C-alpha cells in the first residue's frame, strides 16, 4: 500500500515559524529550497543531532525529526539507511511528545516518520502501522487545526488506503480542501486533491486544480513545485486530454497494459527521487480490465480484517502463484486460524494443507515458529505497535 503518497511535501513551511537555534531556522529555509543544494541536509542533520543530544528541547527535537524525514527521502541511498533515518525521526518526535504532549506538530512528525518507516519496510508493516499513523494524524489535527501539512497527510491516507481498512474519497477531498483553505499555494496538497477528484470521476474539477498548480507564482514550497508538483500536474493534464483515445486495433487489456508501462517509465524519468505510483497502476488495470480480480492476499484481508490471517497468507504467497495461495490459505484456515490452534497442528498436517505452495515444507516450519513467537512475545496477537515491531 504505497499507503502514503506525496509525503515528501508534508514539510511545507506552513504556520508560525519555530523559535530556537540557528539550525532550526536553517532547516526551515532549506526545506523550501532543497533543490538548490541537497547536500546541505547532511550538515543540518548532523548539527541537529548534536544539538538534540546536548539540549533536547522541543523545537530542536522537532527539527531533527523533520530533518530525518527529509534525509530518508532525499539523501539515503539504501533501504537500511532510510529505515534508520525514519526511525530516528520517529524517536525524536516521540521525545518531543513526552516534553510537549499538546504539540500537534510533534504528533504530525511522529505519524509521518512512522508511516514512512512502515512503507519502506513493506506493505504488511504499513498496514499494521496504519492505526498508529491515523491516531497521530487525528491527534495532530485536534491539537493544531491550523497546521496545513497535517491535512495533506490525512488526505493522502484516505486516498491511498483500501476502503476496507479506512480509505474514504469524500474524507480525502474534505481534508485536502481544508488544508488549501489554510494555504491556497500548497501545491502538493492541490495535486493530491486533483488525484482524489479524478478517482471520483470529476475530471473537469481535477483539471482545474492541476492547471492552478501550474499557474501558481510563487508556490508555498518552491522546491516541491520545481522537483515534483509541476511535473506531476502536467502528466495528469495530458492524460485527461487523451483519456478518450483508445486504439481501434487494441483490446482494453492491451491498452491498459500500455498505460501502466507508460506510468512506470514516467515515474523513473521524473527528476528527484524515483517513485512508482503502484496505486495508480492498479486502478488503471481495474478500470480498463474489468475481468481482473483482486489478489488472494487482498481477499483474505477483506474477508475477516484479521491481521493473523493476512500474515500467514502473506507467508504462503512468497514464491507462489496467486491462484495457488488462495486455496492453500483457505485449506489451512479451516484447520486453524489462530496462533494457539495452529500450534496444535503437526508440520506434516500443515504441509498437506498448503501443498503445492512453493517451499511448503519450509513454510510449515516457519508458520509454527511465527505462531510460537506471537504467543511467547506478544500474547498471541500480531503486534501493531511500532516499538514491538522494531523488536520483532
């Protein structure tokens, strides 16, 4: 679930400027001009890290959390580096919350870094962490309803996540519009609103928002506008103009596949950090290939909303075709659908139930080990707390 699209823009300079050390002010300036000298972030992050160790006041911790988020997006080159940056940002925000429980921005940065950490870790972790991110977002909105980036985070969440786990296009639109009332020149938010409107079928409204993005001078965040917002606005505008075109000699599925390939290529040709809009690709396939069906893993998640079932089905799906994963999961869940019940089965029973999934013998042992770990360490439940997950 590239559960949280456009998170890079959530640091737009909205609201009252923070007080504090010169490094805090430098970071604020950098965040809106990072395209001019991205290497400057290395120096700012290191300086804020030292300042936070020497005197961990709220503003320094929030600036450090912000810098870590930016570093993970802009400078980290490996998955491990990204995870370390987002986790440090989460920890810094958590320290700020302890010092200032009523700080909406502390809640915001905790949610933003937590969401990005889960997203980088993978779809399963992102889904498990979604309640934590939503709680931080809702708390941030309640504590500081005038902070525009929180509405961008909220709108993105409601847009990206599936409906069965809380996605809601009407709420997404409402959040984006509320944020734009606070900062009309927040171009990332306007791009998000346009995507939501497109998904709701309101093409002319979406085009109007995208054209506004291209026309804004100056935008609230020139770096965001230069690196991605203007480019992301141009592509959908072109798509809207061409959406009526269908090659006469191509089937809908072939045309959809071509559109998906184009989106994939466009994502990697975009300046800045490459990103593939998986959600958009899936929506294109579903819209133009109605015979397409959801994956077995998605079906398991939608049927019971049971994290344990999703976890086990995910294990079974590794190196296994989707048409094999679904029936194998169903056979296994007839025998046991909870950790304690699963441990009453022998490896051979599990092997027979899940065959012919790939590496079925190994997976039978892994499933038993996972269930034992869930009982011994987490009381028989799949952990949904970030600290527990980090220890997993």
